[in-house]
C-alpha cells in the first residue's frame, strides 16, 4: 500500500512538472496579468494596424517627396503634404501672364520691283509728294535682285501700320508694314544701262480716253504712244507718252517742247527699256 502511494505521488509530480513546462514554453518568460490582457492586446492590435498602414503610406510619402523635391514634407501617419504645390501653381500662373515675344522692327515698303528703272520712278513720284523714300536692294532665293522702296523703319508693327494708314489717308500712298529683312541693303541709286526716260503728257484709267489725248497731240506735231502701266492692286493706267530719252537732260528738253505747245510740261519717269517695250500699245 505504501509503495502504491509513492508511485501515485510521483505521477502527480510528473504531471505538474509537464504542466509547468507547457505553460512556460507557450507564454514566454513574461505573461501579463489577466486584467490587463484585453487592453494590452487592443493596444498591440492598434499598433500593428497603425504600422501596417503607416508603412506603405510612408513609402508613398517618400515617393511623392522625391517627385516634388525638397518642398514635399511627410507628416505623421504616413501622409505626404506637398508644400511646393502652392509654389508650383504660382509659377504656372506667372507663366500664363508672362509677356509675349519681344517687339520686332518693321519696314514700311512702298514697292518691290525687279526693274531698277521702275524703282527709280517710284522714288521720284514719292519725292514729288513730299516724302523721303529710300531705295533697298534685296536678293531672293532664286538669285534675282529686287529693288525695294522704303518709307521708314519702326520698332514694332503697330507704329509702322499706323504710319501706313496715315499715308494712305493723307497722301494716297499705299504701303505695307513688313518685318525687317536682313538681306535688304540700302543703295544710293538703281540706274542701269537699260534705263530710259519716258515723257508723259497724261495718264488715264481707260484706253479710250488715252487714245483721244493721243489724237490731240498728233495734231500738234507729236508722235504719241499709249503705254500700259500697272498701278496699285488691279488698277491699270494708260500713259500717253510723247517720247523717250536716254538721259534726263534729253527728257527735260522734250518736256519743255511739250509745255511750249500745250502749256503743260510732261511728266518724266525712269523706265526699264525692256519692260517699256513690252507695255507700249503703239508700233
């Protein structure tokens, strides 16, 4: 009986030992009190949830900061506040209200011609109207030379256009405001070996009126010729010429002879000989 009691006691002690070992290995070296278990677990759960949320948010904040630069500040909770957004918006607004391109100088061009003589004639006509034209020479892409008659250079298109409007209104001179062409160079004269001087006795808008004037001059001993001359736009003038000369002096003499018989001097214009030959309406 005594031996049986000793065996039973040993078994109980062994069971207690196994239970103690099981509790020690399962709960760790420290087990909180039962009363605090719920609060501790809740706090732990919150912390875990917070960490789980904060981790990707913090990474997103860092990525956003990298995109926005040093102005992006990550605040607690993993959110990123872009302090630079306001600055960026202001910069965009400033760009929207930025000034346009700088002013571009413009020339006032009264005419551009392939004939130097016609350019000279335009110069003379504008001077008679009290203006101060300047002759420019400009080559084009095909190698041709253009003779341009200018009436001034302006710092921008607006004042050039205003002057063009004034000339059209007050002087009856048609001009265009064009950006300055660096290839155009001023020249003092455009006379060439093919320049001749035409002495006109009248200019008419109809061929019929020009032929009538030519008949009157023929009766006075002149040999008039009607010359077709293009004007501004689609306008065509019919000039009744009483002769042409190789020099200005000869042309002046013809003009004086016309004045002696009609009381009115002729109008002398410089013309390109080849161009003039193609515009004559007489044999």
